[in-house]
């Protein structure tokens, strides 16, 4: 059975990148594997390899805020499936990852064989979840579904602007960072408020905080 031959492994821990690479080799021994240790490096890797067949993404990397990295990738490269690989295994985190477009959720506690099995199924077009999490996570609420749809409706540039709003930047500062006019940023902010169904920048920032995910607890 021929599997995809190019993967992007995005995780800031070298040892876990090595573990993921080992699992990938079980699925496709000759695959090209590109590593990234931050969200910036991940975006650069995707830009260099738009033909990648799968991205394995950690939620907790420099430059990523909760689900922001996942949403950004899904907006910019909708044709490349993204599997979340995380130590945050709470059912509500998994549910939201799927709502935001992940093609699977692989716990970092999984064995190499299970990770390889998950990757194989995702490459076949399946949405893979551990059985014990799938049984516990339940369905999305109507409010969560509406919010996921609203976030998904933002363009990649609007999502970048929203992230900068959460960092407290002013319109002129965002305009400088993105090399566009302040009027363009004002138009983006207006569109963001409309899509999120809120009436102020403060409300938009509060809404965006729903994308945050608590870092996984360090096991003793």
C-alpha cells in the first residue's frame, strides 16, 4: 500500500520530534520528513512544501496560542490534513480540535505503534481518535459549533489581526507589522467583529481567549 511521502513534524521538543519521526518511518520508510520547532518555522515549512501530505502539530509551541496554530494552518493550507499531537488529552480539548478542523488527535502518551496506526488511518482519509477519548468527549454544544464556524470564516489575514488584537496591539502597530495601511486594518477589525457577532475589540479579544488551551501537566 503506497502512503504519502512528505510530512511536516511541528513540535518544540527534539526528543518527541524524533519519536514522531520514528513512528512515521513505520508508515512510510522512504518519506521526506521536515521538522519545525515553532509556529513561525512551521509556516515556513508549509510555504516550502505546499505538497506535504500531513502536518503533525503540537498545540504548545512558541508562537502558537492554543488552537491558533491549527486554525491558521487550516485557513492557509486547507488541502493539507493536520493531526494534533498533544499532551493535553482532556475530552473537551479533543472535541475542539476536531471542531477547528483537525484530522485526528494523537495523545503524546500513545505508543509508537499506536501513533503509526493513527497516522496510517489519517492518511487514508479517516478522522482518528483514541477510543477512550472518543467515548468521553460527547458532541459539541450549539454555542461551540457556532463559534468554530465563526472562527473558520475568518480569512488568514483576519485571523492574524485577531491574534494581534489579543496581544494588545493598536491598529497602527498591526498595520506596521503586516505592512498594510491602517485603513486596511480597520476594515479587517470591522469584519472580525461582524463574523464573531461582537460589538467591540474587547469582546473580540474575550472571544479569542476561548482558543487558549492549558499546557499539559508535567507528570512526576
